[in-house]
């Protein structure tokens, strides 16, 4: 039984002596497939080949690379089926917080000898093989979350959370589901004490930052994300969120630093590249932004990013700069009449907000040339021409989906776009 449970193992340690001890112990225990990758990328590739094998990571060799491997494992192992052992010479609050964030099973800090390690691995394997109510619930909801079956997942988690109301992993899972269902108040209630834990529960702080961003509480988001970053500065997804919070407050230079760090940690992060493109647009570097976007964004995403930055400029009173971005966006998406019409519509809203009704009417007319059935443009034009009135409780800013079919959330027919529109699928 023991042999079967540890038939596969991945050992990520570049320290030759330590690696040899670990490999010898695994061989002694009957492990017949031991992978010893030489870098983080190779380790991540091995995660696919041994989806339930034991993962041993040497924390002391390179913390940034260790976090890359642990983060990749957590993303691939939503059901937490893989046992993970972290080798570290010392333990502090930062390490404990980081290990909890990545669902590390145990931290090994004893002198690394064959006897001590063999005993720990045996205990770890049998502990992980056991089942309890919380672990079973997490494993049950993982595939539901991957399939976006949020209501079903919520029912399972809520039931178990009632019995274990202080369990941080369950609370974070429940909060993530609440966020996806749009219940921001419930998510915030579940998460707002995460920073008071000793050490703070980092996944909870990341989710709380995301919750604050969705509510427009950008300063609060920055504070909790920066706190989490103090304990683990190697989380790419959280750095993207922090960059977004900084960007929303107009701190473009600081936001760029955060997006740069995220991209260096994960060179496949589209969100980090989208963030850097936004920084370029807000700095007036349109060609640099297009150079990034041509490799990572489709037409709708490109339009959405230009739209978001135009909105940010408008919020900051930089109306001319925002309108210039609409002109550049129209050049970038030329040939797609539906998206061009939406951009002209948003341009019209921008002129209307800037009290330039004649230019707004021109923009709405151009939208209608491209899309004669665009009812919202017709409505706005009628209002400006005095043929229709705005109800007292009606905002001129519409929050429906830009493409009109519910298939995309890249940008909206509004200057009040969602914070999580273009490239904003920031799952953590």
C-alpha cells in the first residue's frame, strides 16, 4: 500500500546533497518514478505527468522559483489531491503564510537525514490518504468551480461551513463563490478578518482585494494586497490585482512596477501584459501598447483596453486624452463594424460628459452608420436632438455588455465600465 501511494514523486531541489538524501529515501520507500527537475519550468511540466505524485520543494534554494512551482501546482490541483512537502531550514510567519496560501501539506525543518525524512514522508502520505469532512467538501467543489457551477458549489460549501465556521480555507472558498455570484457584501463579510489572523491568511487577503476592487474601493484594495505582498511577494496574480488598484487611483508608475513584477514571475500572464499595455496607453505610448496587445489580445480585448483607459482619463478630467484614445482604438479595430460602433457610442458618451453635445451627436450618428439597429445610439441621439427625454432616475451611462449578446465582458457601452472588463478575468 505504501509503495502504491508514493509511486510518483517530483523533487525540486538544486542542492545536490539534499536532493540525494531525498531521492534515496524515496527509493527506499519503493517510489519507482522520481523526477528531479533542474528548474521551475521543468518542475511545472512534471506536474502534468504525475498529477497525484508527492511534490517535495526545497524552499531554501530559491524562494521565487519555489513559489512558481507551488502556485502552478495549486492551479492544476484544484481538488488538493497532491501531498506537498516543503523543505526549509527555518520557519517564520512569512513562510507559514506562504505555505498556507499554496496548500502545502507540511513544512519539514528537522535536520535532513534519511531517518527523519523517511518518518515524515510516511506520516504525510497516510495523513493525506485519510479523509475528513472539510477535505471531502473541497475535493467535491473543485470540479464544480472549474465548470463554473457556482450555485451547486455554494450549496456544498455553505453546508460544511456551518459546521466549521472558523475554517479559513472554507471561508475563502465560500467567498470566492460569492464573488462569482455577485454577492460582494457576503464575500466581504467572510474575508474582512483575514488580515487579523497571525499570520494573515494570504488567499483570503487576495480575494478581499479583488472584492474591494469590484466595489470601487481602490485604496482599501491596495492596502490589503500590499499587506499580503509583504508576506509573499512572489504571487503573480496578486501583483496584477495590486497593479489594477494602483492604476485606478492614477498611480501609473507604481502600477507599472507591479505589472512588471507579475510578468517576470509568470511570462504567460496575459493579465500582467494587459496591465502593462494600460500603463502605456495612460502614458500616451500608444505604439508600445499595441506592440504588447498584438501578441496577446483579440480585437474585442484591444478595444476594451483602450476603452478602459479612455474612461480612466475621463475620470481624472483628461477628456482630450481620453478622446484621443478612442481615435486610436478605432484605427486599431478597423474592419469590425460592431466594435467600431460601440467605440463611437462610448466616444459620444465622453463628449456628452464633457458638455459638447454637437460632437456627441456626430459620434452617435457614426455609430448608427456602422450599426443601424444600435438602439442605444438611437436613444442617445434622440435625447440630444430634443426628441426624447431622460427619465429622472435614468443614467446616461448604460452598463450592458458591449457586444450585446452576453458572450463577452471585455468592455461595456459606458464610461462606467466594469473594473474587470478587458483582460480582467483575474482568478486567484
